[in-house]
């Protein structure tokens, strides 16, 4: 069984898919470590439809698992908000709200390398450097355009791959 099948059983509703299996998945995904004391990174992946109502169940599920990592303590707010913004951007901009399109969210957690969240959409991408600053001039009163700014402020490292259709966010 691959990760997607374990995380998203086809018969479950979106909310049930992400909350009902949390305890067993946390056990499956948090290895006990080898005899040398080295612990392998925790890694999981979620595929979700490009629907705004899919954001909260995914974020809640991811945050419950992140909450079980002792090295993530005190960083939950930043991780949650950055994840919400990245998923919303992927849905609204990358997929243009088309629920037939899919977004992939991968979370890798390692005590020494922090938590890496990758959100990938099938869209054409964007140039992050060309985005106007939401803290200047007429952008101060705009009702949009703060997601990427917030992600960059909340996370320790942010990189864009695949022409901007994939965001890598790391929190140490």
C-alpha cells in the first residue's frame, strides 16, 4: 500500500480521511529509530482536490501530526498559517479553483533538519520576485496579495521550484 492509499481511503469523506486515521498514521510514520539511536525522518504525503473546503481538513490533520513532534513545539502557529496560505494559493492561483485538478502536499520532519512542507500544483507557476510588496503604497489596502509575504515571514526557508508551481517551506 502506498502512502496516498493509507492517507486517503477512497470511501472516506475529506474530513474523515484526515482525522480518523491520525493515531495509527502517527505510529506508522514515526519510526522508533535504529539501535544506534538515529531516527529516520517522518514523511507523509496528501493529495487533495483543488477545493477551498479541502484546506481545513488537511491542515488539521497535518497539524495534529506535527503536534506530536517534540521539536515542533512552539512553532505550530507559523507552520499552520504558512500551510494554509500555500494550499490556498495552489487552489486559487495554480488550479484556478478547478476541483478536478489535484494538489500534492508533502511533509518531511527530521529533528536535525526541521519540518519541510512542499505544496505542488499543476499550474504554470509564477515569479515570486515580481510580486508587489503588500507593505507599500496602494497595496496596503488591497484585499489580496499577502500570502507569499506571510509565508516568507513565518518560515525559516522558502524556495520555489518548477517555475513557482511548487513551494518548499522549512521550519527549524
